[in-house]
C-alpha cells in the first residue's frame, strides 16, 4: 500500500491541515501601485503524516500559504486550521525550514539546536539528551561544538533540521529548502529528508519549483495557478516507498512528471 492509499484509508481521522476559502491581499509598494491579490478562495486539506508538495509559478502564493500555516501572517478571509484549531501565531508544534538555514552564527551547533527549548524555559537534561541524539541521527555528532561558518551547506541544513525536530513538531513547513544547493548535496538532502519522514511520519508541507523533486518526495502534489493563487490540480503520487533517485527513470515516474507539467501549463 502506498502512503497516499494509507492516507485515504485514514480519511476518518481529523485532518492535520485545513485551508478553507483563504484570501490574502498585499498593499501596493507605493500609494499609486494597485494592491496585489496573492490568494483567492484557496482550499486544501492535508492528512496526518502526509507529505504534500506545493508547486506553482513564482508569485502564486506558495510561500504566503506557508507563512500563514506558520503563524507569521494571517488571511484576509477564510480559515487556516492546524489540528482543527485556528492558527493565531507561531508555535513549536510547527517547524519551519527555509531555503537558507537560519542558524545563529555566534552559537555552536548544539546551542543552535537547544535555542528554542532554552528560550521557552524548557531546557532540561532530557531535552539536552534529545538534542545530542538528533545531532547523531543527522550525522553531526562530531560537529556539535562547531560553529555554522565551519560547516558545509549540507551540514548547515542538517543542523537546521535538528533544531526544528528537537521541538517535536507535528507539522513541518519547508520553503524550497534545497533550492540553493548543488545537485549532489541536493540529492543527499532529499534522501536524508525521506529517511527522517519514513521514520517519524511528521506531516510535511513542502514548497518547490522542481517537478521532479515534487514527484520524488510527495504523496500528493498540489499544483497552483498564477496570481491570484488557486488550486489548479491535486495529483496523487501512487508510487511505492521508499523512493530514490533510480525511481526517477521509471516509466511511471516519467508519466507522473508529464501529468504535473501539463497541470502547470494548463491555465484554463
């Protein structure tokens, strides 16, 4: 059974994410500039443990959606719910990873990972032990006393993963996290992410511009229209897991990529 089929089988459970009729408008950059409607009537539901990829042209509202799920901004209309509760602000139940790892350069790798629990006054021996264990899991056990400038790009991304995971988030929000990496590091990080997801089954919403990346990682791919952003198509990726780079050469994978590209190209 694929994970998409498993999500359907568990359809009776409460959704992890519900985006209902969301509308978001941004003011013009000057007094004379017109307002920009980023999202209009956007709907989406994500099942617990699902890996959902958001794909669409630049400016279609992908990052805006992630920011609303993270609690960094709020809709002008509609609802954004996580675990059936309205999102009112940021929280440790939702981890966010950006294209550039957000690490404090003056803190060691371990202290970066422990920053959230320390700021919330929740740092204890158990949490410290979990941080050390996570750094071992992401392959940074020997680098926990290093500083971000001493790490490679892939190592910084893995440190950012550990910093998010130490909070035990129920939802992981990823905004093109591998977009700036070289091809070899990108493949390694995709494999690393899939291994983590297979182990923990955290619900993931993953923004990407890359059709192949979306088909490789996702249970479903939500293809968005251009501005204002709306759902153009939601495509099931019914390929068995675990998946790897070799799967991208199969006929079924090529067929799915073609289906996604056709949805992207179909403005009507």
